[in-house]
C-alpha cells in the first residue's frame, strides 16, 4: 500500500457515537441574502 486516506469527523462532546451521527437531520433551507453578500465580499477580497 503506497497511501491511505483518513477522514476526520468533528464531534461535540455531548454527541453519541455511532453510525446515526453520520446523517444529521435536515432542515428547510432559508436563504439569507445578506449573509451571501458577506461571503461574496470576503471571497472577492482575497
């Protein structure tokens, strides 16, 4: 074997471990136009 892959999955200390943690509950997407503009400005700055 000339290489390997590692996945680091961040967890909070209060979260239970197990395969159920890999899929978080989904929520309805809410578009926040101001937040999108902030991200665009930061990306274009650099």
